[in-house]
C-alpha cells in the first residue's frame, strides 16, 4: 500500500488548493515520516458549480479580448492583471474564422 495524497491541478483561481494532504506535523520532515508510515489523508474540496466555472471563464475571456492577461511574475507576488504584449485579435476573424467579402 502507498500513502494517500491529495493535490489539485487548478486551472482557475478558486481551484487552487482544492485538493490537499493532511498529516500529523508541521514541516517537511514530519511530512516525510507520515508518508513512510502511511499516516496521511487526502482532503478534497467540493466541486464548484457550473455557474462558477462559466463566470470565471467569461471574466478571463472578456479581459483577454480587451487586451489584458493574468500575470504572476513571482509566486510570492500573487496574480495581477496587466496589458498583453500581443496585439488584439481581429474580432471578426476571432468569432467567425477566416471569411471573404464579395
């Protein structure tokens, strides 16, 4: 048998930390000992509603269309919203694909 672990593969802000590992102790040495002795437990947060997922996607999509992106220059700095260095997309082509006028 192996130790139980919880983790998250977050693609949105509210998903960060949704899967965690609980163990007796406070530091890396305690975690290692708990893993070897299989004294860990996983904790999984309740899944978000479809409305939350859509609202998060819509906010990021709208900001991107306006030329903004989420940026995280360093883990300790947290996220911020900055202007994109890439040019804005051609909205007609973005929504309708390549097209020709008569």
